[in-house]
């Protein structure tokens, strides 16, 4: 990487921006390997150019776009909790699976000093992972908490029926509705709110996964994790302080301020990292809420032993380095962890690192020099 175009982020600028987002230290080593040559042509003007390109902004106000300036006052907010992975299905016959989802307006952390007004299913981004088996009947109740600011519904990509359930679940604040569907197809599927403007509802956190296991179940593994990628469109750029608002202009232009895992910068990094031990088999359910960008899902330093291609349990690929997942798409990856250390989880469209698309898998245990070691 000795030639870099003038408007491309160089390694030094990338580290500077990651530092502003609180992510620089864990990634210095990884970035050094990926881009070991300094760019002698890089200038501070690259950042000025980026800021200039992002200076025209608009935010949503009662459904319309209005010009405003990004907030300058930092806010101290907590992250939303990461959703848990429900236990694998342990039965041999179909059943009725009841699911209760509530939409909640919540202010929470995007990045250090920055917050967002999330719309969340059950208070997490992504929403709860729904787990059933092929042939089950799912009875889903969607409630919209009284005092919320907007109406919502839910479209599950595992549903066979108009709107994926959205036509049956339009709920105003204070309302709830219930519908049933039969899970006819095994696989990993996205669900999301489909209330207009749909991209705004999804970007605000209204998405998640439904996993439909095959009748025989999935093979046992030691660890299961749940990650979804999405974008946030706000005034200004990633790391700007203050309580941010949605920017419909940037959303229409597909120019996100943030590209993140589980709703925020650092949501699965640092002390919130995924954890495993040497010798364990890891399974990750991964989806892309979007609303716009395709992900190139990759764990630096690992190869996926098995991948559910396009989320299909009947189409498994082996020995895969990077998985393409479309917005509204999902997958499942499995791999053995054989060497201790911190593994960086990324969208391999690597410029998105500066917008927050990074996480950690921390593997503990004894070294394995037969597989990985320094040559003295």
C-alpha cells in the first residue's frame, strides 16, 4: 500500500480518528500489519476535505428535513445492553413459540460524548434474537409503549405472508397486536420495522434476527454470539459530540456517519468484547439491518470453518475468509479458536473502521506455537 489517493484516509489519519472514537489502542497492531507503509503524500487537507463534504446536513423534525448544526455539547450516556443468545431448541416435535416484543424510545450512547434517540425492540439494538424450529408456529405480540413518539410494526423475513407480518402489526403508541405464522423455512433471517420512512426506523435500531433451526437442530458448539451491523445517519461525522438526530438527507444519499456493530461504536469491544477459550468452537449469528450498506464480515486472524451461505442451513460453505451479507440479509459462521489473543471483528470495507465498524473476540488460553509463533 505505497500509493494512496489524496482523498483516501492514510494510516495516521485513521488512527487519529479511531482515537477520537476511543478505539485506537486495540487496533494499532492490526492496522500496522494491514498498512505498514506510511503515506508520505498525506496532508491535513484530507480531513478538511472530508469535513467540507459533510457540512451540508439535515435532521428529521416531525417527519420533515430541516437544516441545522450538529450539537457541540458532549453527553454522557450508557450503552444499550447487548441482547442475549437464546438457548438452542431441544425438542423433536413442532410447538407454539410465543414471542413478546415491545418498542421503546431510548436515549443511549453512540460513541464517547455522543448519544442518539434509539427506537429499540425490548430495549436492545439489535432486538432480541428469536429462536424456533422449522415447523413451529410462532405467535408474536408487538406492543408500542405508551408515550413513544411514533407508530411501528414488524416485518420478519422468515414469514410467508403479505408484508412479513407488517400488515397485521401496525401499532400506535399504547397499542399492541398479535399474529401467528408457521416457520416453513430453516435459516437465519432478519426482522425489522417496516413503518415509513422505513430506513429511518431501521437505522434507529429496529431490527434483529430470527433463527429457524432445522428439525434435527444445530450441531452443538461451545459459544454462540449475536451480532448485527447497521448504519446511523447524523449531522456531522462520527465522533461529533452531543445528542444526535437522524439526517434524512444523508440517509437518502447512503452516506452514513456511523457504521457499527450492535448499534454503537465499541458495543462489542473492550470490556464488552466477545470472549472464548482456546479449543472451543464458536458460532456467530450475524445480520445486517442496514438500512443501506452491504457488509464484508471478517474476523482478522480466523478462517470460518463453516458458513450458512445467504443464511441458509441447506447451503453450507467451508473454509471461508470473508462473508458478503446484504442489507436485510444474515448468515451463521462457525470456527475453532486455537490461538489465544484479541481478534478484530470488522467489515472488510476497512474505511468503515473510522465510522465504528469494529469489535473484539478475546480468546484466552495457552499458546499454540505449532500453529502460530514468532521466529527468533
